[in-house]
């Protein structure tokens, strides 16, 4: 090779030196191979376009079922060569790009429709959520959740039933000791009692408040087993003197006393200097109320105490749970044997029976041991085991 010019020790060839490329060269393909390859690519492309269009159609049908406004995808513009009568031609570069873009648009629309349809809740799901909201309302301001509230009510109910049965099946001395050891038991019981009578057609205490309001304001009333002293709270403001007794005092209206023992009230069973009247003497009470309070096994002694503290002709009003009576006539006869006469009874209420007795003179000596031991004339209130 001739040098362009020569310098001692250094030469430049006339033609530039070309280095061999390191890139792999694609082997030349025959025309027939190119045509076959283009046909295969075209078939794959058309298949993908067809699948995308089918997914969009399925989405539109689902939207119609869910009553959403249908949205139709714009028709895909067909470009490029297609097989016609066995002849296959290769699409141009512009047509290939348009087909690729159309395929992407179709897939994007199909995916968007699928996401929308999955985001729409079913009718059954919506109904379940609404019913759940109705059953368990929002309690952000409450201290307990709905479930905790239900569990607490269940436990409170069980606690009330246990206390109630203890009071019915034990004597008053044991009940009094229990209340003194834990005064909270008294509050728990009366809370449960108030909740229970809310379901009754009427409350006997409300009946007595209404009936006694028509009495002269000078009437002296003794409420034995008064609970939270609802009678006193309603009548004292009207001028009545209401003496309330129960196992626990509230420091205001209620005086602590065992009503089946001896009441802290004046009155004697003996006639004393009054002669042989058989009515006793020293009494100050006009009306005695026993509203659902004959609970202990020694409850007959409360009837004896009622006679002792009542004035001659005084009234004894009793309200008791209807299910406790085995024989109402026997109960009437038993109360009368203490020195009372039945004036009226009312069993029209489905939950309790009302009795009204008048104090009369006693005749002859009483066998107190026998009378006071007959507490089983009234059955205790018992609850079914759950």
C-alpha cells in the first residue's frame, strides 16, 4: 500500500483502516421467510385485538346489569394489511403503530371497566351493611360497645335473678346481714327490679300512688319493703306522712328495718288500759302498704306487725306476683286469721294481684307458732335456668 507521505519511523496509509464491528449481524432472510414472519405477527396482533374487544363487551354487559350508564368504546380503526384470498402482505410502519396503540387503548378500557365493576358492591352486601347499622348503631360517645352493653345487661339480669331467689328462699335475718355486708346488693336488686317492671302493663306502686292521692292529707302511711321509696317521694310533697322501711337506708326517705322482725313504730297487741277491745292500743298508722315485699320465708310476721301498728279500722293493702298463689281463697283466709277482714281483691292484672284488708278485733288466743310457720302459702319466685 502506497503511503500518503513518509516520515522516517512513521507512515500513514492512503486508505483509512476499518476496524471489524463486534455487533452480531442478522442473517439475511429469504423473502418467503419475511412474508411468513409478518403473517404470524399479524395473526397474533389480530387475536389480541379481538380478546381486548371481547373483554370490553363483557364489561359493558355487566354494567348494564348493574344499571350503570353504558359506555361504548370507539371502534378500533383497522389498519395494515389483512389476508385476502390467501395473499398476505406486511403492514406498513404507520399502520403497525396505530394497531399497537389501538390494542393498548382497548386493554386500558377493559381494565378500567373491570375495576369499576369490582368497586360496585352487590345488593346483598349493601342490605347486610344497612341491617348491621340498624342493629348496632354508632356509639362513639358511649363507654361500651353494643356487644359489651349486651353482655353487661345479661350479667346484670343474672345477678338480679340470683339476688331475687336468695331473698325469697332465706329468712329476713339472713337477708339483712347480706345487705349490711354489701349495701351494693340492695342497689343492684332494685335496679333490676325497675328494669323488670317496665315490661309490665302497670306497676303496683303507681297504682297505690294514684289511689292514695285521693285520701285526706293527714293520712299516715307505712310502706313496708319500700325499695327506693317511690311512694314517699310522690306523696310527701302532697302533705302525706309516709314512713318507709327497708333493709338498707338511703339517709333521706328510707329507715333501715327488718319488716319481718319488729318495726320501729308505736303500737301494742295488748289492749292495756283500753279494756277488752281486742284491737291493741298506741297505734298511729292509718294505712300499711306491702307492694311486692312479702319475700322472705318468715313473711307472715310482717302481717302480724301490720296489725300491731294499725289503728282500729286501718287498711292493709297487699300487691303480690300472681304466679305465687296456689290458692287465693286460702291466702285470704290466712291473712284474715291475724285480725283482718277482706274488703276487695283485684286479679285483672296479668302480673300481680291486689288485696285490701281492714283491721278488725281479734277473738281468742292465737297459735302464733303455727301461723308464723306457714310462709309456704306463697310460692317463691323462681326463674328458669338458662
